């Protein structure tokens, strides 16, 4: 026969599962099992406390969720009741937040610092919806998903080891906030045994926001118009950016270790990206008024837009394009790819620290002649110019001139201005273009002949001489019509017939 104690325990378990959603109550259990499905309504709280495990020196327990657990607004599921509690969420069923709270407990160190001491291991379940997850040590081996359009799932005051995916999808927002006093947000991404997982992901039309959070390892991924935003102070360490990451205005994103960018890192006006090593393989955009300050910067492909300030002891451009109208401070080495002053139109790019352009790289100068005469400036009616302090080395790079307008014979364009007067080495030149060599560029049906000088003088943006200085200057010395395709074809045919006739006469 069953004892009275056992009968009462069974009756309480039955009644707890059957309590109407509208009735307020608080229930504490060692473990939790579904089905039956559980809905925790407003004013209701279930605490899963586990049982003492001497070997683990902690309370341990399980939430075996083979059905569905739903936490409504005002309801709470609490992990742990005493310090050092470890609860495993298993069973594969969803834990759905519908405005409710999933939380742990905290204790205080001797100095008053708050410490989260509850741990939830998400073994193979999906935690989804909108609401709050707070004060937890969380080991995620599956998925946490903010999947409600226009709503936010906030994770605050946490430590997360993530071998699965933390994501926003379906127009939802996932907010990771580590601003609690004595508690910070720390996310460590680690791949699982299959080499997968460890990702922070924003799906199409969805957003992930980071504020006072450190992210180490793994991947920052986005899809379509999804973005990951640093809305507060953020530290990124030893990870790969595969999607769109936006530094917040008037905030700082720090880099520790080495970060590789295969996506797009955007630094807006007032934003700062600083720290250790960044390897760019796709796009880094430093807007006007932005600051990038790193111990190492290199580019293996893609584009760097330097409309703001980029500072690094050494800036290596191995491939892709370096462009912009801002400044770079450091020794710039262009071993491949293209250096293009301007930002989609002519402009002035400044390098403080010297530039070394090597064979295999290209210098692209864009010229749009102002009606009043040539002037180096930003935008339409200007021509591109590279301003350099620390000297320029031209070790056989290619010169490419793009004409956006007609030019006049006698026009002078100072495409490289050595601001501190350091002369080019006598052996320095563009590929195939020695002192006073000529070349042509086409525009509007005309071929314009240019002559190059490596000792010109850029006196001001609109005042240039062809000699008497240490600057690279182009002078327009001629103009000729480019034959129309049909005329060119007739000319080639005529030459072929003439050659045939000469051969016949020789026969």
C-alpha cells in the first residue's frame, strides 16, 4: 500500500500540472518533466532546484521537456534555489517564452560583487520567443532563437558557452546585455564534436544587439538584411565575422587577439574600432568621423573605405581596394590590389607614415576637370590626389587614369603630393613610365595624351607646376579623335587589302 506521504506527493504533482493558467502560485520541484505540457502564466513561478550531488559538489537536476513549456508574460521559470545548481534541459521539446522570464539565482562575493551561480545546460532543445533570460550561466548545445517579429528576447547578466546557435529570425531582435553591476555579458563560442556550431546569427530582417558584451571565438553570421550591432561597449576576440557587423555611434568595439572579416564591418561617425589584429577579406567601412586604431591591419581581398581615420603601425594591402577621403596613419604597403583616392568619385586620401607601392599593385587616379580649371578636392569637378608624409615609394606599380570629363591641353594634375618634401628615389616610377614618358586615356571619343613628371610641384590644390618639386604630376600634351568602331573596321580592312595587293605585286 502507498503511504500517506506518497499519496500526498502524487496528488500535489497532479494538481500542479492541472492548476489553471490564471491562478497565481509558486512551485518548487527537484526535476520537471513534460508532457503534460506546462504553461506558466502571469504571477506563477516554477523553481527547479535539483538534488544534492556530492560528486559534483552541486545540486543537479533535469528538465525533461518532451512536450512544450510556455512562459507567459509575468510568469517565471527559475533555475536553482541554492548556490551551485546545474540543471540540464533535454527531451527536444521547445521552451517558449511568451513575454515571460527564464532566470537563475545569484549570490554576492565578499566585496559585494554579484555572481550568477545557476547553470542551465541546453542539451538539445530550442529556447525561443520573446521575454527575458537573466542571471544565468548557460551552456547552449542547441538553439536560442528570438523569432517573434517586432519583439525582443533579452539575455542579461550572463556567461554563455555556445556550441550551438544564438540567433534572431523572422524579424525578431536578440539583445545580449551585460550591464549588471558586478556581472558582465560573456559569450564564448566553441564548435561541437562535429566541428559545427559556435555561431551568433541574425537572419534576414532580424537584429542582434550587443551591449557591454565580450564575444570570444566562433562566428558572427548574418543573412540578407540581418545585422549584428554593437549598441554599447563590445569586445571581439579570436573570431570570424561572416556577416554585417555595425559599430554603434559614440561606442567602442575592441578587438582582442585576431579577428578575421569575411563580411562587412561598418564604423559610423563617432564610432571607434580599436585593439589588436584585424584581417579584412571583404569590407571595412570607416565613415567620416569614425576612428579605427589597431596594432595590425591587413587586407587579403575586398575593400577598405577610409573616409574616417585608420591608424596602425603597419597597414598591408595585399589584394582588393584601398579607397576613401580620410586618413591613414602608419606605414602603408600596397603589394597587390588597387590604391584609389576618393570614394566612388575623385577625392583626396592622406597617408601619414609613408606608402610603398610594389609591382602587381595599381594606383587609380580619377579626373573630373572643374570648368574653372583642375583642382584636387573631393567630389565632382575634382581630381584624385594622394597626400603623403613620410615619403612615397613606387616600385613598378601600374598607373591607371580614369577620365570623368574632357581635359584641356596644358592642364596639370598632381596625383601624388609629397607633403613633407621627401623626394622620390631616382629609381622609383610607375610600370613602363619613366620621367617624361607619355601615355593616353580616352574620354568622349578622344584620346588625351599625358606626360608624367616625378619632380612636379603641388603648390596648392589648384596651383601645380610640372617641375621644381617632389610630386608626381601629369600634364595633358595632346588630343586626338578616337576612330568610331565602323571607321576602325574599314581602316583595318583597308590595311589588309593593301597588304594583299603588295603581296600580289611581289608575286
